[in-house]
C-alpha cells in the first residue's frame, strides 16, 4: 500500500482518528460483505470513511473496498434517538403552553370499555408508559410517519445538539388554533408535525400526553392512625455493594482460571530463552477457538482465532499487543550502565621527538663494524620485525619511517618502511604504510594485498605502485586515518622468508591464483583445505612482507582501560601537542624496536652508538 502525507490543496483524504477499537457489541461489518463482522483496530478518514487497521495520523492512502467497514444501525440505536426526541418535545411543548387541569385531562390516556382512549375524567384511571416515546410513536396520534422521519434524520446525520432545532408554531384558522411541532434540518428546511387542535378553548384531536399529571393537595395525614396500618420499620433492600478493588481481584482470579497452562518451549539458539514450542497441538486443542467445551482456555494466538469470529481480538497475543501500548515507559527504558573500567594514566615522563619524515636515528656498530643483521644479509634468511609508535601531524606528509639501504633501486639492497599519501576519487586524503624488501635475487617484495576487483600483483610482476591509479592505490595497503591528527598508532612491520608466497598447486593442492582478490589470504589468514577455506592466525601462505597497525585508543580499550586524558608535557619542546603513546617498561621482544616517532617539520639526526635490537 502506497502512503502519502496529507495536503489540503490536492484534495486528499487524510486519516484524522487512529487506533480506534471495534468490539463485538459495536456492530461493525465489512462493506463488501455485510454479514462478516469486524473486531479489532480501525481508523477514520476526513470524509468519515472507516477502514481496518490502526492507521497513521495525517497519512492519505488508497481506500480499499475490502478494508472499508461500517456500523449497522441497530434497533436499540434508533430507539435511543426516539427517546431523545420525545424528551425535547415535552420540554418545548410545555415551555410554550401553560395548561389548565381540564386541558391536561383532555390530553391524557385512560382505559374505557377495555380500550385505550385519549381524554379522561378525574375518576378514570391514568395510563402511564414505560418510555416517553411510547406516547409519540402511536400512528393514531401522529400524522403519517413524521415522527419517524424526524428520528431517522437525526440518527443518520448524528446530530447531538437538538435544543435549538425544535419549536412550536401556532396557526390561527377561523374557529380553531393548530399547534405544530417544527424541526429544523441541517439545510434550514423544516419538518412539521401537528400535535394538537384547540376549538373554542378546548383541545381536540390532541397528541397523547399520558406521561403528565398534576399533583393533588389533601389534608394532613393523622400520624397515629397511619402507624396503625403502616409498617414504619425500613430495611435495606440493596445487596452489599462491590468495590472497585473487589472487581480487580475478581478479574485476576478469573483470568488465572482462563489463561491455561504455560506451553513448553525449547531454547534453540542457546540464549537462555525458549522460542520453539514443543506441545503446540496439545495447547491449541485446549483453547476455546478449537472447541467450545467446559474447561477450555483463552485462545493463545491470533492465527488460531481466524476461523472463529467470536474469538477474534480475544486472544493472549492480542491482549499482549494491547498491553504494550500501556507500558511504553517500562518497555522502552534505556539503562545506562556505569563504566567501571580503570582509567589509563600516563606513567612516562616524555618522549623523543623526530620532527619530520626522512630524518633519522642512525644505528652504528662500535668501530664502524657491521651490525649483526648486516653480516651476510642474515635478515633475509632469519627475517625481521620493526615496531614503532607514530603520530602524524599533517594529512599530506610522506617519507621513510625506517630504512636500511635503498631497496627501491633496481640494483639496490636493504629494506624500507615508509608512509605515502594519495587523494581518492571523493577528494579525501588517504595515508598508507608500505614495507619494501629487496631480496638477494634482486626481486622486490612488499606488503600489498588483493581486494575484490583489484588483484594482488605476482612476484614476477612489477609493483602495484604505478600499475593501479593514484586514486585507488591505498586500497591495497593498510591505512592510517587522516581525520584525527592527535591519535598515536603502533606499526608492526614483518618480513618472514618462511611464508610461501607463490606455492606450486601440485604441492599444496590448490591454486593460489584463485585468491588474488582475497584480502584475508594475503594477510596470511586463509588456509585452503579439502573441506573449504579455514580462517587461521597464520596459514603459512601469502606475502612475506606484512604490516599491521593498531591505534593507541583501540589498544588501551582492548586491554580493558577507560580512555581519558593521556597527554604529557615535555619541557624541551615548544609544541603544544605532546601526547605520549606508551608506558614505561621493556619494548616488545623483536629485532628492531623504536618506542616513538612523532613526525613534525624540522630537520635533525640522532646517532646511537651500538644500539641494535
């Protein structure tokens, strides 16, 4: 169903009342099937059309004939309207006329010769009717169907204020006076009803007014004689009255007997709550919709009452849904859990700041000898790991984070950990980290991976840098966000010569080229097996070079800390942002470990003699 919002200028028919409820006693039926009663929620449109469903206030939607309902006019409804009209008639008539005792007698009903007759003598019995309308409905007293026409018009148009729509008009004709009751319709036309004719001061052809009598005043009662014949002891004839609390208590006692046994549910998903009913058929057969038998219980589900119009809207499910509308303040409470994690406190006094990419800490062996990892290029057979803390103070800065030799030259050697930036298709700066290693064979390896739509470059191929567009190259390398320049990042770069980068399919039972666009494979996490791919910590397949990054905030949260203010203020620098990312203690047990690099914008070098490991 397509919905629109209301717009008066387009002549739409919006919903003006929602969540109305039709009960069995209301008498609502479907327009297309007047014999089928509807029980449940409905809504009203601006033009008065009623449709099933709670509706949405102010929304305009198509009027579907099969969903339109109406209320049948019942006998009791029109009777109540007749009673209202009769009451107003008496009020208007007697506000317009002051009747003598004789005139009242002429309008009353008596039983004479076994027949009801209008006009009685003082000594004749007076006939009283149960309802005021009974005296006005007599076809003998009224002209045609005028009274019925007035009542039906009022009911059909749902007119509530009747006080100003009735008056008595008097018409003088020769020897008689005619009294008419006049009803003003909505279009200001009138319906006239002749109620009496007076000739020579006496009423003739008069409407039956048996409901009226005039009190008689007599002599004072002799109290002594009255006590001889009257029982003056008065006893309370009303039974004990039920209080509202008694009604509430009775309701819950009755409900406990009608709700039935709790169904048996099985917890299928292991969340501690049962959701799969085990005795559905037995439970359904114990409900009133299945069979109206002594001891039957309230129907549990709405779908179980579909074949029983009597029990529609009288199920535990419909009751639950209705109760939900009363308990919004209970069901929709958002609890705020107290964060009881410890707050991390900096314990380092400061840090060493390198102000610009491509500046350096130079490591030298004593006596200008080779460092251990340089001897025989053992780093290519043993592998190595470089870790460092880094904070970038601009979105565009690029350069070397760690360098040994120059692996980027065709005849070069060594390895290089670097940061590069590019601008993507949306105009956003992207920072990515690359580890490049020149092997003894002259082959250059790095840590890029394949993603969907972009393949991992093979070892025999050139680097993806220059092959893929500058606007997408960051998709193949681990990224560091550029939107928060206050965050520290821990970088772990690894070269593992034992990783099999291009395995022979006959040896391993799978073709690695099927995984050229699988990022997880090139992060060493996919182990192909006969039963399918298995996710592992290190599969032994993928790139030999790998870079992993975690932010300082994520690391502290993972360790169970609540992140607060972690800044420190060194005394030997002028910059205001001096956040320290680490706590005191031993660095990770890895080959090269630099506790901190902050990249800024000045030049300088620091020499550390014999500082390896």
